């Protein structure tokens, strides 16, 4: 701004202040004055807007503060309520614990009172027992003196007469037992002869063993029989040639019978026919492929079964061919008993008995597992399964004791160690246990009940148990009613009555148990 303009501005201001009229100003001066006034009004508007914005921000901040305060108060209320619930729960748990503690304390006090009462009663009973024992002793002395006076024999002389009578009775009992053993031996020989005949029949054709030489395959419809036979019988001929088994297609609805003496081949034929029937495509070229596939599956199944048996018994170093033969026993049965399951059971029995006798349990289990290995090849060689099994064990370098035990477990040769008779005993135990072979369950249960009933009829007997599949009768007698000599006579009397009233195979061992148990509680 130049000097003139400044002077004019000052003059105008002065004139304005002096109340001079606005009209005396020049146009330029008026414009400048209007600009100044506009700036002042704009400044006022900005100040007012800033003031309003500040007031709005202040109100907004106040709202935010109130909202945050309310949120904090609500959160504190929730925390307070949660803490209050925790305290209430803790208080309830403490009250419950105190209640349980009070009950336990009351129960312990009650038990202590009961123990004090029993201790007092026991002391009184002991005193009464001592008194009764003294009275009994005096009475026995009086009776003995009276008996000596009447019989004119001393106690030693009377005891000698009783012992002589018992010795004579024992001699007669021994003679009777010897006669019974001879009769049982004859019966066992006849039974063995029947078993040999049955085994021979089982290895060859026979109608009464049909359930052991045939398998049945179910068909979805009877129309499938025609597809199995094929045009001019080519399918059935191909099946029989590939599997080595005979297929019997008769009037039986929706079923085909597979006949064959080799159980492994019969299983291959069954699995082959099931797959062909399920797939529906039956022709000679496919039959050969399915048979090969089934043979591989059965071979793997045989190997896995043998390995599982060896693993379950904890054995090692078994030849792979022996393992295969063991697996093949899975498909063999003997008197309806699965041979592999029977071999495992014999192995367990032999191992348990060997360990009880202080022998090598693992060697005994090996003998038991391999004792029927000859049954896997008895249709391929000559001789009994024990002889074939011994030859196989020797061929595959088994331990000499194992070879002899397998060879001699039916006494085809003389055993050279205790493992042969031990294997034979385990074999008989597995075959004779209830449920192992076909047996009338009602007859078996009735025999056990009769044994326990006969023992319970005698005086002084508290409990009687028939154990060991009815081959042993254990009798519990009252200590104060039967003495040691009386228990010996009781065992003989029970054995005589069992022999008179019951019919049973083999022998029944009668064991009388008499014991006194004294119990005291240490506080």
C-alpha cells in the first residue's frame, strides 16, 4: 500500500469515527472499506464455526466418555457377578466336603465302636473256648479211662487194633483199585481201537464223515446251477479239474455241494465258486484265473495263521515250512475240534504244566504246538500222524526233544524225556475238557451235580465242588466236626459211594480239605 492510500485510509477512519457520511468516500476507498468489513464478517463466521465445532466436539467427547464409563461399569458388574458365582460355588463345595468329612468321621467312629465290641466278644469267646477245652480234655480222659476199663485194653493197644483194621481195609481197597485199573485199561484199549478205525475211515471215503469232507456254497437262485454246469458241462469240468474237488449239483434248492478229502483244496474250491457266483461271469478261462487267485489268498491265509500261532506262543526259529503246515491245520478238524485251535490249547497246557514242574515252558509249548503237525500231510504219506509229524520235525531240524515228543505223544515210540508224556497229557486234557468235542451238555452237568450231591450227604461236609471237568471232587469239611483221621475215612467213603452210584469214564479223584483259619486285625 502506497503512502497516499494509507493517508486516505486513516482519514476515512477518522471521518467514520467522527460520524461522517459514507458517501464522501471515493469508490476505491469504498471498495477497500467493504473488503475490510467482509474480512471482519468472515472472521466472525470462522470464529462462530470454530466455537460451534468446539462445542460439538466437547459434547461428542462427553458422550464418548459416558459410553466408556457405562461399558466399564457393565464389565465390572459382570466380573463382580462371575466372581460372586465362583465364591458361591466354592462355598457349596466346601460345605459338601465338610458334610462328607463329617459322615466319614461318624462312620469311622462307628467302626471303632464295632471293633471294640467284637474285640470284647472275641476275648469272651476265647475264655469260653479255654474253659470248654479243659472240660473236653477232662471228659476225654474220663471216657478213655472208662473205655480202657471196659475193653480191658490200653490206648496203645486199641490204636494198634484200629491201625490193623485200616491197613486191611486199605489192602482190599488197593486190590479193588488195581482191578478197576485193569478194567479201565481194557476199555481204553477198545476206545483206542475205535479211534484208529475212525481215523482210518476219516482219511478215506465214508458216508458218516460227510460233514468233514464236504462244503456247501449258497446260490442266489437255482438258475445259477445251469450257469455253473455250462454248455455240455464244460464249466463244471473246468472247476473240478482246476480245484481237484467234486461238485455235486442236485435237487437241493439254491445250494451246491463241494466234496473233497483235502480241506485246503475244498476251501479253494469254495472261495472260487463264491467269487464266480457273485460276479456272474463263469467260463473256463476265467475259472482258471479265479482258482489261481483263490490259491494265493488261501496260501497267504495259511501262512498268516501259522505265523500268528507261533507269535502268540512266543516261539522263534520255526522253519517256514513248519509255519505253513501249522496254518494248514486251520482247515482240519478232528472229532469236530479244530486242529490248529487244539494245538494252541495243547501248547498252553503243556507250557503251564512244565512250568509247574520246574521244566522249560517254552520247549513244552513248542512240543504241544507241533504235536499234530502230521495231520497236515497224513493224506499224503503212510503212517500215523504222530510218525509223520516226528519225521517232519526231524526233517526241518527241530530240537531232538521236540522231535521225540511229537513222535511219541501217542507212544508210537518210547519217549526219551518227560516232554513226551507231558505232551500226551496236555493232548488228552484239551480233548477231554467240556465243549472241546461233542458231548451231551445236560449229561455233563447232571454228573457234576450228582458228585456234589453225594459229597454233601455226609456229615461234617460244608461245601463240595466238582472240578477238572468232573475228574476231581474237592470236599470242604468243618474243622471242629471232622479230624484228620476222619477226613481220610471220609474221602474213602465218598469215593466208594461215587463208584457205586455213578457211571463215569476214567477215574474221579476225591480230595477232602480240612483247615482252620485264624484272623486278627492289626490296629
